[in-house]
């Protein structure tokens, strides 16, 4: 009996040891995100920043932004991340890797929104990044590379967080008034940053192994073509011009049609010319006149001055300027025939095109194929934090469908299935990059 008492604990220990060490190793290719948890967090995050009418107003630096960030930080800590806020207000959650000599693989997006915006722009990428960190923790998987989840500050207002990391932030912008009512300087300090120390957050080229961003498409291509995953080839460059057309204001009743110097008529011809130039070229470039102001703005006065807002976007910076020069040439002809003067002033706030890394594109494609998803190579017509991160790291972007192509609107919507599809592609892309 005494012998059996000694033997029982040994047997139990042996059984437990055998049970632990005989477990089948986890096949990371079979890992899947928790779809319900992603959608639940999207809805929870959406509660922050609602006004009394239920409209979303989580603009950067607002009370809703601060509350949403606080909630998100709590979720990151629960997922086992080491969380800090850098001087630019970026929230960074770190997870250690096996090899301290390897550079981190980073991914993430933003949670601030435009006034009365939607619940998915930026948030899908942020919540999915958090989900990936949690899935790895739950399965006790430690990657070779360290991982970083970055929630960028003030994406919608000025791309501040990503520009700061890339060393491309203009200090003069600190004086600008944000949509929260605070100056950007005040806003940064309000969310836990330090506006005077922003240069301290700069990452050098090579400090990150890669940066990935999952995002809703914000257009209707994927839904229209019934495609599940967009493999982004690049983020378009943007250039804006203020166009001034000067004519001569005169009495609308006493000035004959053939003696008028009608600034608005020349403006109308120029708007049509912009459309003709943009559509006459092969490619996916876009050109928009999205602002118009006629002066003096009276029924009985021939317009003497018109100010337009012109924007051109394309993946090629050279092509943007080629298109602009054609528009400028047509403007000269229009001004001559109409007796007006047309001048263009570049706004100097444009964005440089950013191409995604072809090797990362390939990994996104491989992940989509392995998961049985349809995919399409496409460009991003909207700006993103990835655009700035391209200055310091190879980037990759994954799109998921936006229902109806609607974005920056309360009607913005992406299904839970599509969010989970994108998150699974992101997860497998991160794991593929981790093998390098």
C-alpha cells in the first residue's frame, strides 16, 4: 500500500507530461480569426463620439476620440500587448518575437473619423490588427519577428501620426485648427502625445521589416465585381490647384452676349475640358473640379471672377503633371477666346504616390488563394497612413468590399464575413513575412 501511494503521483505526472508533449503542433496555416469578436468590437468602438442625434463625431482630438482611444488601449493590454503612446499620439502595441535581432513587422490603421462619418473606415484595419494579436496569444504562438500594432493619430485631418513616424510632418501644421476646435498642438497633447517632441518619433528606413494595412475599399469595384479581396498595387498621388478665372463684371441686361468677358462661362468650358483631358488617356487617373465660387454672385450681373478647385490623382506623379499641362494649355485657349484670364496656384498639400511592395503583394495573393478567396489587383484612390509608411518600410495593403461603394458616411458598411476574410488574409500574410 505504501508503495502504491508513492507510485500514483509518479504515474499522474507521467500521464500529464505525455499529454502535454504529445499534443499535435498547431498548423498556423489553419489559424482563423474570430469573426464575431471583430464585429462586436466594431460596434463597441462605434459608440464613442456619438452626438445627441446619434451621429458619429469621433474626429481627432475630440472627447469621443479620447474615449475611443482609451477603450482601444484597454483591449490591446488584454491581448497581452505592451502599449505606449508616442510623442505624436500614435498608440503602439508591441509583442515580442523569438529573435531580437529581427526588425518588427507592423500593421494597423486609425480610429478617428470624419464628421458624421462611418464605423468602418480605419476601424476595420485597427480592430483586425488587434484580433490577430489576440489569436496569436490565445494559441501561444510566438513569431520570429517582434510585432507592432500601430493605431495612428489624426489620419483624417492631417495624417499626422504616420507623417511624424516617416519624418515628413510640417511643424507649421501645429498652429492649424483641427475639427475638434483645438489646434493640432493642443490636440496632440490632449491625447497623450508631446507636440514639442514630435521629431523624436521618427523611424529610419529599415527600422521596420514591413508595414501592412487592411482597409475597406471605400469604392464599389469589389462589390460590383463580386470579389472578396483587393490586392493594392499602390496609393495614388494627389495634387490640388486653386484656379482663378478673371473676366469683367457688368450689367446682365445691358451687356450684349458678344461683348461679355464672362468668367463663369470660361469656367464652365474649363470644367468640361478637365473631363475631356482626363478621359482621353488610358489608365485609372481621375480629375475633379469639386469647388466653384462665382463673384459677385447676382442674377443681374455678368460674373467677373470665378474660383475653382481642381484635383488630379494617379499612381504616376509624372502623369499627374502631364495631365495638368494639357489642362493648362486648354485653359489658355479658353481664356483667349473668352476675353478672360486663367491662373493656376498649386496648393502644395498634395501626396506623393506610394507603390506597394511586389513581394508583399505576392504573399497577399498566396494567402487569398490558400483561403479560397477571389482577389483583384487594384489601386487605392484614397490616401492612407501606408502612403507615409512607404518612406520607411516595404508596405502592403489589403482591401475588403464597401457595400454600395459608400464611405465617409453613416451608411458606410462592410459585412462581418468580409471583415473576417480580410483579417484572415492579413494574418496569413504576417505569418508568411515572419518566415523571412
